[in-house]
């Protein structure tokens, strides 16, 4: 049997960003559930064998090459699939916006979860951790408001569905939660609901988030 890609991840975590893309492209892969990386030292060791940061998504290619960083994986999978389904190709009028906001999400918004999910990794004194988490959360809301202002309809890029919509559907399930987005970032909320209704991704959302 030919080797397949292996995605290391955990249900509901950032690996869903890549899992959804693999499914939409029809790329055969194996999903290795690693467990809670905050709670389990064994889970961290398993992922560290491939990714020294013990983070997901971590994608192992058929030749053993390891890819991390979801934006890099997003661009790479478009090349592997030889498809512009999720990434506007060079010359497309939406490509510049796509690249800008893909990198904005992964370099500005996504790290707010890295820092606030487990403040003990970054804040030595326990008494200061909740304040740190609150400040990071407030900053995340400001960032999401910026993204909401930039979003079009019915998808982030307008008529064109892209990987950005997968990011939005996933990340709006995390803090500060769907109710906050519905009230404070209505464009992102609408995109998330539309992506959530895509039949091609129904099994992915169910697997990762249940009926939430």
C-alpha cells in the first residue's frame, strides 16, 4: 500500500483547519488523534517526535517530510491537489486579499489562543494569569472586529469560497464563542453558519465539534 499523508491532531483543535482541506481536496490521509496537549505529557512527547513545539496541526507527508504551520500547509495542499478550490491562484483578483488575511489570522489572531489557552506557560505568577488571559482575550476581540470589517459576503472573499472560510468557521467556535460573534462580528458569524451548512464538510464538523 502506498504511503499516505498523516495528520496529527485532536478533535476540535487547530488540526480541523487542515482536516477540512484534505477532505475537500479528496486527499487520502490518516488521522492520528494525539490527545490533550495541555494535560498529557505523553501526547506532547508523541507530537514532539515530529514537531518540537508539540503543536497541531502537524502533517507528515508520504516521504516522511514534516509540515507545520497551518498557512504553509494550506498553500502546500493547493499545490499538491493542483487545484484553486481553496486558494486563489496567481493572477486571481482575490489572491492578494486571501494572502493578507490568511497570514493575519495565523500570525495575529491564532496566537491569542496559544497564549491564553494555558497562561501558566507564559506567566510565572499564578495570581497574574487571569489578568493576562483577560487582556489577551480583549485583544483577540479587537482583532476579530478588524477581520469582520474586512469580510465580504456570502464568503470572506465575496462569491468565492476559500480556505479563509474554513478558518472562520473553525475559529468562531472557539473563544469568545458563537454568541459573541453573532452580536459583535456578524459578517464572520454569517460566514461560519454558511460553511457549517456545507454538506461536504458535515462529517468534519460533526467529528470535531459534535452538535455544537
